[in-house]
C-alpha cells in the first residue's frame, strides 16, 4: 500500500511504479466480462450466452459513466493535497461519497424500472430476451458497489496509491471466476448465476477497500459532518466528471456505429472487426494506464503550483507509453494474423481481422501521445476541452471517414480502419494548440 508524494518524488520512478498497478487492474477488468462469457459458453446454452453478452454491454456503459465521473474525485483530491489544504480534502471525500451513493441508488432504480425497455432498445434477440432481462435486473442491484469501488479507487489514486485498487480488482476477479464456476457449472443457474457472481465479486472488492482505509489511515481528518452535499464541491465534481463520462459514452457509440457500417459488408468482415476489437482493447491498455496515472500526478503538482513539473511528467509518460506501444504496434501490424488466431480458426476471418488491426497498430503509436495529453488536461481539470476534442475526433473525423472508405471500391478494412488514426492526428493537433493556449493564459 505504498503511496507517492508526486510533488517531490522522482518523476520517472514514481510514474512507472504508479502506472504498473493501474495497468494490471485494467487488464483484469478487461478479462472480467470475458470470463463470464467463457464459463457461460462452456456450461450453459446459447440463450444464456446471448443474455450475458448483450446485458454486459449495458453494464459496461454504466460502469464507464461512473468511472468517468469518479475521475473528478482523483483530480480534486490530488489538487488539494498538492496545495496542502488537507481539511478541504476531507470535504471532497465526504461530499463525493454522499453524491455517488445517491446517484447509484437512483440509477439502480431507473435501470430496474426501465430494464425491459432497455432490452428492446439494445435489440436483444427474442429467444434470449428474458435471459438478458434477468442479467440486467440482477446486475442493477450491484450498481451501488460499482460506484463505491470507483470512488474508493479514486481516493487511493488521489493519495498516490494505485496498488490497493489493483489488489481489490485481483481478488474480485478471482471471486468472480469462483462464483461463475459455482453458480453456472455446479448449480446450473445460467444467466442468473453469472450476474449473481458479478454482483458478489463487486461487493467483495468494496469490502476489501474499506478495512484497508481504516488500517492505513488518511493524511487528513474525515469527520461525520463532512458526509453531506457541499454545493461548491458537487459543482466542481460534476464540472470535471460529467465531460469525461459523456465523452466515454459518446465515443463508444461512435465505435458501435463503425461496427454497424462494417456489418453491412458481410459476415466475414463483421466477424473480423469483432476479433480485432477484442485485441485492440488490450493493446490500448498501456496508454490508458499512463493517462490515469498522469491525471493523479498532474493534479498534485497543479495544486502545488509546479506547472513545469506537471509538463515534464506528461512528456515522460509519452516517451514511456510510446516505447512500450511500439512493440505492441509491431506485433499487431506484422503478426496480426497470429493474434487474431487466438480468437478464431476461420482463415478468412483471421485475415479480415488482421487487415483492420494494421490500422489500429498505427493508432497505438498515436494514442501514446493523445492519451497522455488527456491525462495532463484531466489533472488540470480541463475536462471540457478533453470532451470537445474527443467528440470532434469521433463524429467529425472517425465516422465520416469510415463511411467514405466503406464506399470506395475495392472495399478494404484497412482503409476503413484508417479513420481511427486519422481522428487521433486531428485530436493531437488540437491538444498541442490548446497547450500553447494554456501557456499564454499563464503569461
């Protein structure tokens, strides 16, 4: 449970040590849903597989919204600790815990009430409609645990501790696998069993974090009267968190739109991009880890007024992320067929996935810079800009380019995939311009 004072510690050492547990947690979270689907596929029927697959898509969207909102806790806490305003740090934690408790309760009720309509909107297959409905309703009871874990994770990261959230996720994943095997393979509960295992594992992750906080203590006093909705902090949390959450949600919709475009090209193309997207999710984890690490690192230094150190951390993150991503990009570009072969034995699908993956290999190098820019701006609380440039890249570049490429003969998944790195180029240019704008603001 080591924590880092990002204002004084060596940048390279502390940034790497802080980012590695975040990367580990992201890998485990990426495997979370895959394990559910794998075990259900082995021990249940096709309707259960469809129910888990469709229902988990909705829960992933809900989780991404909560994760985006909770990023505000990391930023606000880091800024106050960096500035030495520890009493205000307690106000941030008390207010955000109260806010997320209310938000998760309301969200759980809404999902329960409108679960049937959500299944209809998501076009759940008729045969698997009830299974999907059961999965969503059961998982909605665990939304409060999702919110609690994200707030507690943001608290630890704001303190400079990324190992405790990693440990909690690791134990939760183990519990999820054990629960899946028990409820699905032994008790034959199908979709219900998979959902129940997910909820229980989320509750376990929260139960792990709470005693760790009591054991280690906090570098500030947290009083009962701080657990209320302080208007100023609520406004700041929403100003920082809502743009991140909204961007994550809408950007994911843009990728779903690209998927629908490719689906119109036939079964092989559809299956190929599906396989490639699974691999892309893992390839992008390294720059994602540095983005989260920089958000906490920069927030503390901004609070301490060390703006040059914050920029130096961003450049260090870019170099580290690019160096690692270069190896991943080379593997995806030159050996993508082998990687796609992990998910399919169909040679046509394998080569279609590799073709699309080559474009993503280029983007892997670009997001090493783009994600670090985002982490830097998140640490400053400039999340509105992060949202705006993300939406411009998604809806003014990525979608139009992919649509145009899909109409060019002969149709190439590589050309369609080039829409992704092209949007990253535009977004990097916007980030560079905005950095120059921030420098002029300071002067």
